[in-house]
C-alpha cells in the first residue's frame, strides 16, 4: 500500500511539473513582428505543435527572406497570402519544401497563420497565409491533407483586417486577387 501511495504521489507531482512546463512553454512561444506598408502585426508560432513547419518559417524570418516581399493574393472573405514574391512579382528563390505535418491541433480559424502550398501536400516553402475567416475546410483530416496552421496573430489584427479590405484586381502574372496598391512586408523580425 505504501508503494502505491508513493507511486501515486510521484505521478501527481510529475503531472504538476508537466503542467507547469506546458504553461511556461506557451509563454515562450516565438513571436514574429511583421512591419508592412499598412501597419504592424505580430504572430506567435507553436513549435510544440508543428516543429518542422515552425522551424522552416523561422529560418526564413531569421534570413530576412520576407523583407521586401508582398501580399500578392488577398481574398477578403477567405485569407491574405504572401511571402513569395518581390514587389515586381518576381518569385524569390526558396529553400527545399517542408514535409506536411498533418493535423497539428491548430485550426484554420480567423487570425491563424498557415503554410501555402500547391496540390502536392509536401510542397510548402516560404509562402504563408493568414485566415481572415473560419476556414475549417482547410484543416488537415489525415497525414497529408489540408493546410498546416502553426500559429496565430496576437496583436495587430486590425492591420490584417485593413489588408483584407484593400481593392484587388490583376497584377503581374496573376489575373485576380492582387492588391491594386502593393502591400509590402517591410520587415519580419523575431521578437521573442
């Protein structure tokens, strides 16, 4: 009986320690500040939920890859997408794609950030999008379906909402959804 009580006490103690560790980890989630031509917003990302995706994203941030790129696809009832094209619509040269991580537990709800990709689930490189609507149809339902959300906007959602309202049309090689006034990412900086 004593062994059982000791074991129970150990399990309880370990549970408290793990709960504390999780709360600490959430407080230390990396944050990236985007300074754009329409204002600033900050996203926090979750390496505990999507480690490969977050590592890929932060590698681009640390390399200043996003500086000078544009939001090239804005659909006000859906999402705003950027991180791949320069202001003259030339695509930037990217790193190899990151493997699709499946369901991360982060839903494609309003304000979350996710990786953009082609029809190939394992094709995400630098482009990302911010959901400006609840897009549950984008949530992964299996190991290689949907779009991997890996963080959320924690301040400056008003700026994201201003971007989603900007008039769009044709631009560069794209027939639709391009802001008529370029929305430039002046810098993306790791701030935590």
